[in-house]
C-alpha cells in the first residue's frame, strides 16, 4: 500500500492519517537498522523511548527517538526499588 504525504506533512494511506513526526515500527526499524521484532523487544524491555498508543496503533515520536540516539541509546526504564 502506497503512503502519500499531504501539504501539511502528514503521511496517510486511505482514510487513516498519521502525522509525519509519528513513526510506525517499520520506520523505527529502518532508522535503527534492525528488525521490527528487535524494536518491539527494545520497547518491551524499556531500553528505548516508550511508544504512543493511538487506539490499536503504536507510534514513536521522531524527536524522542532522535534525542535518544544522540544520547547514545541509554536505557529509559526507571530502576526499581529505592536508593541503597
């Protein structure tokens, strides 16, 4: 299915519109040069920025991913337990 871009920079395929700054798992995998499955593992493990859920859609914010990459891909999961 072809993806088009309108005048405001939104990508859309048919009636569904997703802003260009929100990336699906394929776009994130392409950005990270890994598989879609690996992206899901990173997200589930708290090792990358958490995605935004729009109903059943899962999207990542482009700016958050770029900041995360520039910071050297640190784990984003908060540590459990108190300070020792």
